[in-house]
């Protein structure tokens, strides 16, 4: 009898060991993002994660991303009311992630403590930029400045020097030659509007933004379109452009330059698992992957910076990583330099809709008059 039980136990152990991933699958076989992050970053990140999942768990994960500007993505998540059509929300302003946490629409992260501990709580002075949620509902993934882009030949034709700071875009010679995206459609634009408002105060800040509106020749449908129209030479300069979006146009061979003003907002590109997600294990695994060296390398080769001091943008001569370093002025890590941040996330969060409404009224609706 004892020998029979031993043979049965051995057979059961063997059957479980050889049953394959379906019997003891560590993660689900599908993952869906909703994100304002451009395909030029999400596609390679998802593709590399799918390879990683196959290597680690022998699971073939089908991945997809619902592209939506940050305010639009936020609105859809609220409308889903805890029954989301996506598993992960990635990118944008952390203020919106905090709002989703308050509405119980985010699930708590289940990451190894060592992974979270490697990410500093914040970066920058005098206003520290939070890099992760102390409550554990979201974490940053990469560091990405929102700056200015310009087309050297178009500027030269207009007799304008390359811009170095926000105020350079108010040059009268740039009238009709600035591209931007409305803050109602773009978190990068919204955050940069806040940089100006918090730098100058409401009265002077809105006056500045109206002057920028007067120089603006186009409000694009997406923030991704701002560097594209500049790269093609249709406009001389672009406002509030994420660094990696501009870098993709540079990789495509266009003559475009990027500069991060000293008060440029640096986003940690927050990421979170949606409450009620259909594929929560795959979602948690993807976030952990993005914070690994392998995930960080994928991102750094697309023109963004590591979220942890452990890594630096570095590659072989002529590599994408080294091109990204050259494109962003020689910077390899934001932990190597002093970050000057004036953007206060709590102020931005408290008046998010107010700023959008005022923009619609005083800039968007008055655009033709501002141009005159």
C-alpha cells in the first residue's frame, strides 16, 4: 500500500510538472493599456515584455494599447466605473492618478519592495517632483522633460536665434510660427501651462499664455503632432513637447532640435493597475518589467531617462542611446544634475478643470483676436 501511494504521488508530481503553463500559469495571456504615451515607446515596451513573458512563464501574451490623450483616458476610466476595458493606465500627470485613487479606481501595486525602494521618493527643488505614490497605487516609470523643439533652418530664415527658455517663443518674429496642443487634450501642454502660471502668477501668467496664443499658428489634435509639424518645417518651434516624441522625428532623419528650459516640468510617466482589471497579474508583471534594467533600457533608447539612479543612458557609439544623449544636450541621467522644479502638483490638481475652462474661454475662443 505504501509503495502504491508513493507511485501515485510521483505520478501526480510528474503530471503537474509537465502539464504546461495552462495548468500553473503565473500570468494571464492578455494585457491592455490605455495611455497617452506614443506608440514609439509603448510598442517596443509591449513587444519586449511579450518576449520576457514567454521566456519566464512560457506564456504567449497578446498585448494592445488604447491610445488616448491623458484627460480623455482619465475620463474613460471614470466612465468605466470599476469595470475597465483596459488593465493599465500609463502616462500623464500624477495628479490624475491621485484623483483615480480617491475614487477607488486604481488597484494597489504588488511589486517587490526592493523594486520600489530603488526609486527615490522625489526629485528636484524647490518643489520636489514625486516619483511614486506613498500610498502604493502608482509609480513612475521613466523621467521625461517637457520642453521646446525648433527647426534650425526655419528659425534662420526668420532671423530668430535658437530658443533656450520659454520666453523666447514670444519673439514677434515667430508670429504664426509656433505649434502647440491645447491643455484640454494634452497633459504635457497642461503641465507646461501650469509651469508658466506658477512661475509668473495668474495675472502675468495668463497674459503670457495669451501672447503665446497670438504667436501660435496651429493647435494640433495631439501633443505628438507638435514635433511632427516642426520637423517637417511647417512651423518654426513647438511648445510643451515630451522629449521622446521629438527624438522619434530626429531618428526619422528630420532636422529638429530639442531643449529643456531650466523650469521644464519633468514627468515620471506614472503607471497604475486599474481596479477591476481583467488581467491583473499580467498588469503587475508588466510594471515590474518596466522597472527592471531590461525595461529601462527599452525606454532609454527612445529618448527618455531612467527613473532610478542605478541606470544611465549609455550605449555603443552610434547607438540609439548615444543619439538620445546627444539630442538632449549630453544628459545621461537626471540624477546627475540639479533639477530646478517650480511646478506644484497639489496646486495643479486643485484647479485642473479651472485652467482648462479658462483656456477655452481666453485662448481657444479668442484665438483669432489674439493673432490680430
